[in-house]
C-alpha cells in the first residue's frame, strides 16, 4: 500500500539512450501522457524529455454547493526518475502550485512542493500511480496580508494522491 502512495509516471518514458546503456527499460515508448488525479480532482499532461526527466502540467476546478465555494488550482512539476524499470518507476517531483478558493472571502496559496511518486503499468499505454507531497508556501486567507508559513497543519502541508490514472500516447 505504501508503494502505491509513491507510484508515478516515469514508467513510460521513451528509451532514448543507446541499447548498451542500462538495463532499466521503460514499459512503452511514449513521450506524452494525459492523467487524472482522483483525490485532487486535477487533470494533467506529462511530457518526457528523456528516460530520466519530464515535466507535468496540471489544473483543476472544485465546486462545493453546500459551502458555496469555488476553487481553482494549477501546478507545474519536474519529474526526475530515481528508479526506473519496466514494472515500476519511482520519481522525485519538485514543483510549484497555485490555488485560489472563494468561500465568503478569497484565499490564495502559492506553494513549493516536493513529492515522491511510484507508477506501475497496467497495460502498454495505461498506468496507475500514487504520490505523496509536502509543501512550503505563501498563504493569503480572506484578503489578509500574505505570510510565509509551513502551512501550519498537516492537512495543508502534506498532499496524498492515492490514485493517479495516466494514459500515454
């Protein structure tokens, strides 16, 4: 279960090195993937530059009629493969995220994140990943002045995405 919390997208990076390099072969030869993070409600596009490095761009909307709230989030993350094989990729994912929530007042967050992700292939083009992230950032709650903080509570400082589904082209 803990490994699923770490599973992520490096599994399908395109093999660009010569055949004499390492035996760590990716499950498919795909350079781009579209994904959906079930827990955060964010869609993403992942682009691979090499076997070891890619970039992930994500965005999402959140509506809650009971609390009369609306939220928008976006993130840009670098994907660095620490362990890659045809059955599992473990990646370090540093990034930046911006979130805006309107519920009576407007709250804005700008966060630097670092995550650990594991990804396993389900088929040639489909993978399932899990990610755990920590964040440090700037928060403005309800129009008050911005302040630098470590997010003050675990719910805001740690993000767990137990299921990220990704399809590679």
